């Protein structure tokens, strides 16, 4: 980490400002070769700013800039950091980076600033991963989960378990290695209780992964129903704009119309499909086939029924198709006189919402039913949750080791065998937070980051 790195830290689009970040032992010197203000950057205190200009080696002014200085180790990376903020045109920002690189900095790799923060002890691996999750958050709950992770919520939860395992392992080792000393006897019942308690805590941690994944990645959702049930109107209501054409004619929607919407903070990767019915129209039949294919792969189906009409064969056929698919029955057109057999719908769906997609009345009820079906209603993103496959795998390995430890105890094996399993579980938790992790794993984590973060 002797090199000084630089990269653009703002998005690749025109904006109010563009920021070039410099980090490393020569950050101030590199900045001084580009920036000219009333004071030299090397003479400024940390967390101070100066107004000046960015100049080429030939003395030509590129732009007026603001220089921010962060003195290590009290900076994001733990090193001296300089940020040069210019006007946010793509050319100006890119040219400013070129001047910084010409002044002696090296181009930063993906996630290299955050990687240096990890290596310098500014954060552990779960906090570093949370940074990227926060950048990619698509909704409030996902952002809150990532913010909690970057603040150390998951780290604290894992560290508490690691401390219990450390104490447990130390007691087992002391009892085995120093029998002549005054070491408390290892009581098998207490040991079993401790192992069981830790297993339960890990199981809780793992159970939250799938719920959090709903907020992070969204849910593949299909709006299905017979023609003219109001599917496209519902699609437009959820999207907040006209994404699907709505007419009084059956068969208007012939292709899958897609959009990503937020319903109660849950990203729904939504697909409005052709009305499900038998048709001789070759184009419409292709749309119906596509709709049925989407049903087979959906994580959630909003099954729309027209409350102003009696149930038809297409409705009953849809009910049969959804017998093993997570679905909410949306009884639409509640602003019209009711003709539909509500009891037949309730018998086949555990979650039913009544809605007028045309007016939006009942949208809150649909939101509540979706949350209940997906199990997100009691999700607490601030509690500290697993949010990457790597983290989940390490938690699974820790749980497997604890189960093996308890199994060895129940089989009457020596405490040495239990100790080995406890140490394996502790190693998995340390790998989760990055206390004990290979350089290869670190490389894999940070290669997913964007350059400039």
C-alpha cells in the first residue's frame, strides 16, 4: 500500500460536481501538483477545504475546484486522502483525473479505496461488503439493511457469538491441558446448552438472509388473470405511470410488459402478461404461452379476478395452475357491483386483497397481503443481517461445526473432538468478518466493487 491511487468517485454521467479521490502517502503532494490555492494541501489540517484551481503542467487552468483534505489515519481509507471537486461535466472530471495521474498517482482498481480501509483496520469485511450493498440498494429497507451493516450491526452480532465460542474453547483447552490446575470442571450438560444456544442464534441469523434478499434483489412477480380483469390497470397503478395499454377490448396485452416497482419497500420485478384464455389469434396465443411460462418461474403471482363478473373457466384454470405458487388473489373492480364468488376464491387463496385498480383504493391492503405472504412484515434491517452468499456460507459452516460438536458430545467422544469442532466454528465466524481470511477471498469481495469506492 505504498502507492498513491486516484479515481473518479462520482457517477459516469453529467452532474453538479465531479469528484476525483486521491489516497496514499503522497496524496497531498500529488494534489499540490494539480491544485493551486491560497495554501498548499500539505500544510492544511485534516477535514478542511480550500477553493482554488486545477492547472495543467503548462499552467493552463482547467477548472475552479474545491480541495478537501482528510489526514490519515482519521480518513475513510486510513491514509491521507485528498478529494478534488470540479464542475460535473464528463470531460472536465475525466481531464482532472488525467492530470492527477500525470502528477504521480496510480489508477485505483475496483473497490481499492474500501479495500485499503479494510486492510488498515477502518472496517471489517462485512462492513466493506455493506458499502457496495448500500450503493446498489433499490429501496428503503435494502438501504437501511446496508447502512446497519456498514455501521457494524452484523459484525457486533457475529462478534458476540465468536466471544462465546472463544470462552468455550479456552475452557475446554485449559481443562484438557492443565488437569492439575484449579480449572473448573467441564459440565457436559452446560456445554450442550451453550452449543445449542449458539446453534439457535446462527439459525436465526441464517433465517434472515432470505427475507433480506427480497429487499436487496426484488421478487420476480407476475400479474395474471383472464382478459379484461384489470391486469394492465393494476400494472399502471403500481408503476405510477402508463406502462401497459388499457382498453375495453379483450386481448389488448399480447406481450409481457415489464417494470420494477416498489410496493411497501419491496422491489417487485413486475411482469404484466397477456390474458389467459384459449384463442385462435396466432399473435395473442404466443403472448398467452409466454404468460404461462412466466407463471412457472414466478416467485410471486398477483392473480387478478374481476369482482363484477362471475368466475369463468379461465379463472378456475388459473387457480389450478397456482396451487403450488406463492400468490395473492387480487379481487379487482371493487367500485362495481359484486358478482364474483368470493368464497370460491378464499378457499383457494390464503391471501386475498380487495382493490379498485382504477382509483387506487385498496392498495394498502394489497401491500399488507404481499408483506404477509413474503414474511417481510417483521423484518428488522437494523438488527444485523447476512447479505452476501459468502457471509451465508460461512455462517452455515459455523452452524455445521457446532452441530458436529454437539453430536460428538452426545456420542460420548472425547472433549478433544468437541474442541476441534468449536475451533472450526470459530474459524468460520472469523472468516465471515474477515479476521481470518485469505487474500484470494479478499480479492473476490472487492472485484465486485465499482472503481472509485
